[in-house]
C-alpha cells in the first residue's frame, strides 16, 4: 500500500516512483519477511524487534531494511496484505458455501484480522496520525465484502433483504471494540453468531 498520492505527485512535478517488479529471489525474501511479521505481530501484545522478524524470515537485518526502511513500512505492508486476504475471500467462500455459512466463515476471518493487530496497533495509529502511512479504506472494503455476501444470501433466500451492509459492519466493529481487552475468542464467537441470527431470513 503506497502512501503517495499520484495526483499530488504529478501536480508537484515529481517523477513517479520506480515500481519495477522485484527479482524472484528478492520477492521471496520480501514475502518471507511479511509472513514472519504477520506471525510475530499476531503473537505479540507489544512491539516486536525487527531483528526477531528478520531471523524468523531467515534473512539478515540488512535485507529487511532494504525492503522496509522503517518499522512503519513493514507494518503497512503486513496490514495491506492481511486486509487484502480478508476482503478478497468473500467470492471464494461463496463459491463453496451457502451464503449464510459463507458470512459466518467470513466473519471468523475478519475476527482473526482484528485480533492480529494487537502487536502493531500503536505503530499503525502513529503512522496514520502523522500522515507517514496512508489512511486505509478498511471500513469501505469490509462493507463491500459483506454486501456481496448479503446480496448472494438474498438471491438464495437465506439472508434478509432489508439489512444494510454498513449496519452489519457497524455491529461487527462494535463486537471487536467491546471485546478487545478481554481477549475472549469464545465471547466473540457468540456475538458473531447473534449477528448472523439477526440477518438470517426467518
């Protein structure tokens, strides 16, 4: 996810950033670093040393800094990768599951996404507040994914036609915010079940 605005870059007369694809070995190193950071951030309640992430990825700290010059750059890449995974999973779930079951499975994936932010939330907030990291369109993308599942459920007759996707997003975010300090997956599951019950066609 880039924090550059192409329109502003062009207006300022600055050249576009070099976006040539990485060599295969460099891309593998980058992918390993992002995967290691995902695991480390998910398991941590506090700041994770970058040296630990490099070690877990099987590369040197210099390789990490070549790909991600700052902690914020790495955190932003992890956030973008995980957001892509969760928002793009709706069509895959709908291809194999009934819409109501797909919605519950999607909500589980989104819950994991939210839980994995504990180890990097301070960096995310600081980066967004300072403008050094692009403010994500998380809510819009989440709502679009939920809308796609709801529409499929309406066509199948399993989900209510009078439910707005943005209302479901608000309910889900409320669950995550209200349970963030409890770290209680069982309670989160019960609350998500209640949301699903509320949107199912009677």
